[in-house]
């Protein structure tokens, strides 16, 4: 390989890294703006939060549908990566499960307008529900299996089953500021726990 070609490839690698980093910044900014303003928020607000021009947003995401799909996938991937990380860092598998379910609830209740947007007749949205289930259910199952293996919760509960239960408790939360599903979700997760010798446990795992 010639020196000039090697030089070109070395220059291209940091450039690709910069593109990925800029895209990540845009996704984080869009997700934050969606929380406060919904998925119909002006693109200029997303660009301003990311510290870039509007043209940069459109260069990465030519349509709003492209941006919504990318944000959805980005948030799902964040939840996926959090599962193993929490298992490695939390004192117990049950603590990791609780923390992960908190993240899952945040995803469900802060995606203002995303569910409605996904119902639109757009080919880019068709596979997102399957993507959501296929990626998150195994992580939830991994956390449940780890807690069950440690004797902290009852066994036999599947990840998809728990996710559906949590999802049902979160329905309508985005439209009712007086309803916070987190307390009910905490009770649901606490109900998975094996009773201690001194009796039942509370939502925070204390006897």
C-alpha cells in the first residue's frame, strides 16, 4: 500500500468518527426536544440544541420520518446497552432489574407523540414495533433470569410478559400530568420478589 493511500485512509477514519459523533449529538438533541415539545417540534429547535445548523440535521436525516425512526432506534439501543451494564455495576441482580425498568418507563412515558407518529402510513415505521420487542425483550429476560438465579425473585416470568405489564400501567401517562405510573410499576416489580424470612417486601425491597 502506498504512503499516499495510507494517509488517505488514516484521514478518513477520524472523519468517519466525527460523522458518527455528530449524528449521536443530533439524536440526543432530538430525543430531548421530543420530550419537551413532541415529535412535531421545529427542526430549528433540534439544531439549536445540538449546536449545529439546520442543514446539518437534514444532511443526516432528510425527512422527519427518518429522524423519528433514528431516535426510536437510538433510545431502544440505549436501553439494550443498559441491561448488561447495570448487571455489572449494581449490587444485586434485582437492583439492576429495578433500575432497568425505571429506564424502560422513562422511554415509554417521554416519547411524546412517537406512538402516534408510528401509526402513520410510512414504510420506515413498519418494522419498528418488531425492532422494539426483538431487542428489549431479551434484555429484560436476561435481568429476570439473573435475579431468579440469585433467588431474589420468583422464576418463570418472561421479559415480554413483564414489559407488557409495565406498558399497560404507562398507557395515557403522557396525556395526564397527574398520573405517574412509576409508583404502580414499582409495586409490580416488587411483587416479583421472593418473600424474606421476616415477611413481605416493599416496592424498594425493604422488609
